[in-house]
């Protein structure tokens, strides 16, 4: 079931149809899980996010583009409550399976994305999003960031980790190729599709967008040649 917003205009970008790599396919979702487990350590990633975003045990957090729960599962063991949203039914299905198997009671999942996640019962302490915002074209990214800022408490944290371009515009061809080469050596098969069919942005575009929606960048970290982390605070 999709938690689409009730008064959504007919022209709202259909994020369920444009998830890039075909995450609507169960085999893709299963392969994603097994491939990412080979080069990622979800617990260590959570610890890094917890430290950087200064998450507290009492925090209520929202994970957007949660996938199979790379962040949501470890976060549920530390934070008071985790809302987890994704537009892919198979990815959410794998997360829900883990929730049941591990008898987790503090994760609430939504079949929804950046543009359609519902108004939550309470403003959240933190929004976390890893490797997902690049699925939206730039205009819709700004709409998504505005919705994120609105979902946060004043002083709340937005933690974004994503593929972000930070080469000069003039060297777009070499810059993009360098990103692709770096991605191929870690993420393998996803790299070409990422560049050709998804929507990573320049850093200066994202930074202007954060400012516009009332999010102040407090930390800017390059976790890899192509992965940029922003820790932002709502004013
Ligand atoms: C590369 S995976 C990342 C999953 C997870 N955050 C992780 O770190 O493993 C990208 C995820 O973004 C989801 N996605 C794509 N478009 C989205 C949107 N508009 N809103 C929310 N999630 C979206 C996909 O379904 C997929 O689960």
C-alpha cells in the first residue's frame, strides 16, 4: 500500500515509477542486500552516523529511502523510535522480514518516498538518508528537502550521505568518468546506471538548496571519492 499524500497534485513527480535501478524487482532487492553486505558494515556505518549526528537514545528518527534497513535496523537498537520509508515494495519487504524475525517493535515502515511520506505524529529529532536522494531530479530534491525540514524539530538534524559531484563544471566529462571509475571499484554494476539514469547533483546546488529550506550545513565530509556526507541542522 502506498502512503501517497492525499491532496497530491496530478503532476506530482511519480517517485514510485522513477526509482532508478529497478528496486521494484525482488531479485534486484535481494542482490542489493547480498552485494552491499560484502563491502559495507551496517553496524559500523550506524556508529559513524550516530556520532556525527549526535543521536540520542531518546531520539525519534526518520530514515528516507531506507532500503532493506542498513540504518533502520541498527538505529532501532539505539533510538527510541524509527520511521522508515521507501518506494520499493521488495526492499521494504526485506526490511519487514527482518523486523519480524528480530521481533523489533520500534520501527514503523511506510511505502512512501521523499515526496509522499505522510505527516508524522510528532516532529522528529533527526532525518537520515543514505544513497537515495539522487533518485530525484533537482527541482524535486528541493521539494524533498523542504518536506524534510518541515518534518524536523527546530534544532533537529538532517544527515545526508549520497553520491555528490564536486568537480569543476568545466571538467564535467573527466570528473564524471573519475566518479564512475571510483564507483565501479566498490559498487560494481550500479555505477554506469547511476550516472546515466539517476540524478546526482553538484555540491554547490545541494548546499544552496539546504540554505533555502532552512537547513544549515554543520559538517561536510567526503567518505569516499564519490560519497559526500552533510550533517545539517534545522534553524
Ligand atoms: C541504493 S539504495 C539505498 C538504501 C539504503 N538507504 C542503504 O543505505 O542501503 C536506494 C534506495 O532508495 C529508494 N528510493 C528511490 N527513489 C526514492 C524516493 N523517491 N523516495 C524514497 N526512496 C527512494 C530505492 O527504492 C532504494 O531502496
